[in-house]
C-alpha cells in the first residue's frame, strides 16, 4: 500500500469534521493540526504494516489480501471505539 495523497487526506479531514458536527462534538484542532494528525497516522500505518501482518495467525496472514487485512483492522478498531 502507498501513503495517502494530500487530496485524500483533505477529504478524510472534511469527512471527519462533518461526522463530528453531526454528532455535535467539538473539535479543538485547527485544520492544519488535523491534517498533521492524519499525516502521522498515515505514516504510522506505513511504518507498522509488517508488524501487523506478522501478528496475524498464519492462515489469515497468507490467505487474506492487503485490502482484506486493512478492512479487518478497521472493523476491529471501530468496534473497540463503539464499546469504549
């Protein structure tokens, strides 16, 4: 996988701000601060792909493709958010 483009990160920032607005949650970051956070998250994902892949049990590591592994990670992260 490759890092997100500037345009993709700007789209995520807009979507995130819209989501918080609908939930009536305050965001105490500037747009620049939010984009900086997105850059850090994107780089962290890039830097830790190998560790994530290595943590998966062998059948999942070998049978799931990169998109499926990403989807699975997203589902787990979202579920953890929902229950906290």
